[in-house]
C-alpha cells in the first residue's frame, strides 16, 4: 500500500519562511518508510526542485499547491496527505482529496507518530 505525502514549505518546514515544525530528519524518515513525498507550495516549482536537491532528498513530485489534484492523477496511492500551516492549505488539500495535517505542535502530537514514527 502506497502513502503519498505533500509538504507545504513556508510555515511548515523548518527551513521555510517563517520556519515550521517539520524537520529535515522527519522528511528523511518519511522517505525511508517508502512513502512518495514532495512539495505543494506557493513557491515556484523551480525553487521547490532546487530545495529538494539541496536537501539531498529525492522528491517524487513538486507542484504549486493549487494544483494538488494533479498529483492524484499521476500517483495511485491508498492515502494522500498534505502537511501545511494555513486554512488555505487546508482548503486546497481538502478540495484535491487529500487529508490535511496541520503543521503545529498540538496537531502534530495527534498525527506525528502515525506518519513519521516520532
């Protein structure tokens, strides 16, 4: 069974602007679990690709977050998640058929172990 996880960048990842709670080690952990991972962000796709390259993590996709639905047409998975920090992230993920996971400490306590093992 395949799990796909999309990450917003700003306010979500620790290297975002502003920084978020998702660490680079968490990204690596999800990848080691065999999940398909990538980013869905307002940042240009070229920036997203360069970010994954700089982190030395092979991303499976990069997309503008308002186009998350396209990812579902490219990858067949049993679960689709989008991790983000805003209500806009929530709305776009939900519209695309992704389960939204809020990137804040309280919410992470509820879903962090399941997804990241931490």
